[in-house]
């Protein structure tokens, strides 16, 4: 079975999102599920690492990915790493045994092409599992495009701000924002945080 792309999980703010992400990883590991947590920015990765440590979640870091490790582990493992390191051209020839692999991406990149590369790499793994993007409405991406309307949607739906929501309207708003940004950006200069990315990459 291929890796399945799930609907985004969206929270009202970044702090709640990362706390719920770390809780989800701890739960998945406890239930025997291997998890790969990716982030586009080092600042996000550092915050996730701190929260996982607070929850006593043992995790491994990777700089370059070995697909066979992800797909063939006999025990539940957690990996934490940079999205740029996740480039898989050819995965294992056979699917892994067990519960498969859950891939959690801790944020969207301002450029849609960067997210697309993650989805394509996941599809090349050769083992079953799922991939889900986690997002918050106070992300710099949404502060520039459409945050107010999406936050209003949260309130109209009567959603508790501590709960996540998956909605086609939000996915469309994120994709539209990414496309507008990509049309303005020339070279993608890697940065420590999303805030820095907009400072150094997006024209005024």
C-alpha cells in the first residue's frame, strides 16, 4: 500500500499545534506506530524536539534518509529531521510489516513546490503509511494571506481553539497563499525560521 496523504490538521495557534503534535507522536509510539516528524525550518524542529523530550519520547535524528530503516523497523521508532533531507528516489522493493509509517510535517513551506517534494518522496518509500501536514492559523504564511477569514471560519463553526479542524476551505486558502508567494520569489534562500524566510525571500 502507498503512503496516503491525509487532510491537513489545523489549529488556531502555533503553541497548541506543537503541543498536540508531540502528544500525537507519544500516543502513536505507545501504540506501536513508527513516526517520522519533518519540519521545513530549524526553529520548528528545535521546538518539537523540546516538547518530545518533555514527554519522554525517545527519538532519533537523521541528516540523510535510509528508506529501508523507515520501512522495515520491527519496533516503533520516532525520527525527527529536516524536510530538505527527505528525498527518496527509490524505496524498498517490498512493503514493511507492522503498522506502517506515520509521517507528520510540522508546517507548510511558503512554497508549494517544497511541500510537493515531500509528498512525492513519501510516495517513493515503498511502504504503507500516511502523511499529514500540521498547520496553525498564526503561521507567517497565513498572516500574510487570509488568516482573518480562516480564523472567522473557526469561530463561525464554534470550534474550540484547542481542537484541530480539517476543512477544504482552509486547504484552498493555504494553497492559494503558496501560489501567490511562489509567483513572487526567485531563489529559495534557506533560513532558520519561517519569519526569517519571508524577510530574506519575499519581495516587499
